[in-house]
C-alpha cells in the first residue's frame, strides 16, 4: 500500500476558529481509512492520482482557495441539497460547496442539541458546525438550506444560530402552481445572492455559469456511461469518490480531470481491461445520498468481489442526469430553463414520485447491472417508504433486490456483510 497522508494545515485551521486538536485526530483517522479502502485496490486508473491529491489536500488546498475567494469579496455558499441552483452562485462569481455530512465522528456533537432519532446525514452535518470540526463549514459565508425533508427544514432554524442560514422553499408536488412557486423561489435566491455578493447577475454571466455546470454534469454522465462496460473499467468506490469530490472541487478543473480519466477509461474499455474481472457481479445502488466520507456500502460490496456500476442517488445520477437548456441570453427564459431542469429532480420528498421508479429501472438496464441494492439512511422516512415501490417494481421485473437501512456507525458492518454476501449468491443464481 502507498504512503498516504491527508495534509495538516494547523495555522489555517486556527484562523478558521476550529477545534484544531480534535480535528487533527479525525484527519489522521480519515487518512488511514482512505489508504485502506482506496489505495489497496488493484489496477486503478492512473488518472485517479488527481482525485487522491484532492483528498490529500481536502483540509488545506481547497480551503485556501475558498479563503482567498472570500478575501476577494466572492461569496462562498455552503449547501446540502442538489436543489440549490449552483449556476446562480457561480454567475455571481461565487463558490458553492456541498458541506460534509457523512461521518459518525460529528454525530455526538449534534446529539447534544438535536433529537437522536433523525437522519445521520443531518446530525453529522450539524455536528460538524457545532463542534467546529469542518474547515468547509468554517470557511463558508453562509448556508443555503431547503424545505425538502422535515429533519433538514427544522434543523436550519437551529443551525442559523451558529451560521447564517437561508432557506429556499421546495415544492412537494409537481403541478403547474408548484412550478410557479419554484420559479419565484429561484428568483428570490438570485436576489439574495446578488444582495450578498453586491453584484447583479447578467444574462451573459448566467449563460456562462450554466455552461460550466452543464460541462461538469456532462463529464459525470460520460463516466457513468463508461461504467456500463464489462469488465467495469473503474471500481464503484473510485467512481463514488469522484462523485463526492464533484460537490467541492472547482467545476472547470474538475470536469477537465474527469474527462482526462474518461479518455483513459475509453482505452481500457477498448482493450477489455477492467478494475474487476469480467466475471465480477455487477450491482447498482439506489436511494439516499452518500456524503463524504460515507463509503460503507461500496466497500462492503466490493470487498465481497462484486463491482458497483451505478449510483441512482443525489451523489450520483440524480445530480447530473439532467442539463439546463442553453442558447438563450434572455434572463426570464434562462431562469425558466433552470427551473425546468431542477423540477426534473426525482427526490422522494415529492409526491407522487413515480418517475423515480421508471428512472431506477432505466439505470439498471443502462448500467448492465445484475442486481439492485436499495440504500436508505436510518430515519429517512421518504426514501424508506418509497422503497416499497422500488421493491415492487424490481419484483415485477425479476430484478434481484436487497434493501438496506443503515447509519454511519460501524456496529452493523458484520450483519450487512452477511446480508450482502447472501444477496450476491442469490444474484449469481
Ligand atoms: S435526497 Fe432529496 S433532500 Fe437529499 S440531497 Fe437529494 S434532493 Fe436534496
Ligand atoms: S437522507 Fe432523507 S432524511 Fe436525510 S437529509 Fe436526505 S431526505 Fe432528509
């Protein structure tokens, strides 16, 4: 295994008013886990070196860029949901970063304040701020929340005591009047970003920002398509890592690096070279997002010899499957096109949300998977209940299916391993 260290930046962390001693321990643990989970893999693409470096610099290099942007008067916005239109932040020359919420380490901090029986992603994220143990949280000017699930929308009221937190109202249905509400919310969001940045967003700036974010989403689409090859040219763990990095890297640089990786993967596909042998079972994961550093399911599945070929979730295809129509520099038309794209997101917070069932079946086919694992975070009521419809659709189509509900603690790893191995035996037939 290669030597790997997540680089320490204690001075920078002091400047950001972090609990440096505690954070440094978390940094070392994360570095160890990364080494074990990622660097021990065989036959990784060479272009993964950039993404390894992004992790090595996760608490320094990118943070310095955010701090520098703030010094230049550019807004740095923290978000938690793929509904927040990052194109608008970028158009105001701002930076949008998805905040961390995938670690058990910050949950005790949250549980001192929030109820225990809510989603671990919400607790983890809140705990990072409460414990001052996330440099991203410390670097953002403010947070944009949304009214998707109950846990999040009520947490924003409490989070606002620690960091300015604005909230967008996300409709719960997709009728015409919901679209009308959403477009008004998008306009309010734009006005807020303009107020905070002191800049008026021009149609040209919005067109340019749309192009950049479309470019990032296109690169991720390309990566997803390549994973459909057999043998899979890249592991699910590496693909998940890239999808997680998409939420905090600079978008132009990130898209270029993903495209470089895809060039390498195309060569691999042409030569029938894979990260796993051709005989490896192919599994798709569907459900709740996996925020950094939540690698639990991917690690278990791939340690059992199968390969994950698709993530139907907000960390995966739900984030990048749809693009915004380009080609107009009329602001109203641009905002309408943006709204149309964001209204296509099929999160379980909508009712009804049957398009997600169709999408799961489509991605299963497109990715040439042989079974689906539905993954739901504990206490996520909307995904847990929507799971019924996904399960029924898989039964109807004869798709091998396993439903997992889990949190971030390592306590259920043994039990999950047994269930996953039994499932893979079932897939093998
Ligand atoms: S699952 Fe829903 S609430 Fe969570 S990030 Fe995705 S769209 Fe937002
Ligand atoms: S996983 Fe579910 S409960 Fe957790 S933040 Fe997302 S929508 Fe809310």
